[in-house]
């Protein structure tokens, strides 16, 4: 069986494994050695090295470097990830994040649940993003662990909220800031498109190719971007007002008391009066409708890192791109559940 290499030399171990006939059941049993991986032709420490490489390197490249078959590398990587999950133990979350990812062709979705306290993914599954798919996660937890969940962070998808209220009614529901701000970004882009259609001929020149300038925060722009932004502000008052409204709304999540957050939101909504910004009026109506789930962040016990859910989603996209064409959903599940776990 293959062991760790010595420089550029591959090392193989030769040994005899005893096989005995059991007098009690009449079958032949093989001696179990704890340092042998499955398949039997590799040691566990060699499998761990291959698994660590697969965390940052495509399977095809690892197979090429170690002169192994692609399927062998994938099986060794699976054993490495299963060992990671076994070492972390079963999840017992108090604060969870719910999100969905697109999987496969078309509008096919899977649900990802993360533990915001320990900042790790704890469940991946379902057949879509329906209430029944999320029910599978809650039903997989013992009743004792379900009662300990006190906060659920999600987007404004009704199926997630319905399943959460049904299984963990004691948990507070908090709508993710990044999903709300995504609607605000779409509102800015809608105003940009309206202004582009309104203007004619050479007047459109200063708006052409400026979509991502308007969707970026001012401190994240380079010198040329800031100049282009100032030019847009000088020539178009509607886009100036839309940009300032989008920038200022992020302050809503800085308040520690709901009364002050409510006062800020009322002032923000009043600032768009007379601006003829219909897309922002729709955003204001959406926030008003889901106010309880947004204002829940003002309570001290609900102050969690809202960026982890979005960051995990970005990690999953990188995994999907690196494993382009992979059809083994169990392998993808293990990759997602272990992407934030420490190495072993």
C-alpha cells in the first residue's frame, strides 16, 4: 500500500493481513488495522495529505501530481472531510443562517444552513427552496436542540419564515442586511436605466458604462471612479439623490434601539418625497412590510455577524466553479460542510 513519499520517490509498504474463519458465524473476517485507509492500497496519513491538498487544489491537479486516478483522489478526499466532520461533532446551534444556492441546470436550488455562533455550515440538502425542504433540516435536529435556537437569519422568502415559525417558534427572525441592500442596489440601477432612456444622443455619454460606479461605495472607488461619480452628480440630480439614499440606508443597522431606527427610517423615507423615485418607494414599502424582521437587529442579543452568510455563499460559488461539471452531490455536500473547518 502507498505511504507518504520521500522527496520525489514514492514509498510502498508490503505486509501480510491475516484472514481468519469465524467458527461462530462461518464467515471469513479480515484483520482491521486502524492506520489503513479505504481503499486498502493507501495509508491514512497519505489520505490526509491528499485531502489537505484538495482543500485548495482541483482534484484533477492533485491526481496528476500524485500519479493517481481521479476517482481515487475523490474517495480519499471524502474520507478526509468525513474525518473533519467527525472531529467537530454534531451541531447544536443557537443562531442559524438560512440561504439557498443554485445547483445544476435551470432553477434548481439547495438549502444551506449555517451556525452563526461557530461560523460553520451545518446542513446542506433539500430538493428546492420550499418549506418542505427546510422542514427536513429542523426534523433532523432533536427536540432538545431545536428548543435552544433563539435566532434565525434569512432573506425575505416566505417559505423559510413559515418553516422556522412552525418548528422553532421561540426563535427571533432577522432579515439579512445584504438581501435588503441588494434590492436597494437594483433600485439605483433602475433609476440609471430610466435616466439613460430619457436622455438623447450625446447627453447619454456620461452614463454609458457607469453601472458599477453607481453600485459601489464611494470609499471603494479609485480616483477615476470618484471623478466619474462627481460628474454624474453634477449633471443628474435624480441619480445624485438615488445614490445618497442608497448610501445612507446602510446606517439603519447601526442603531441599538428600535425607536431610533424607526425615526431614522421615517426620515429616510421622507427624504425621497418630491424626488420622483418610484423604485425607492417600492423599497420603502418592502422595508415597512418586513419591519419587525429588520428592526430585530437593534436588540443586543441579536447582534451577530451578518456577513458570514454572504461570505459562505461566495465560498460555495468558488467550490462550484472549481468543481465544474461535478455530478456527485454528496461530494459537494461534504465540500460545503467542511469549507470553514480547520485542517487535520
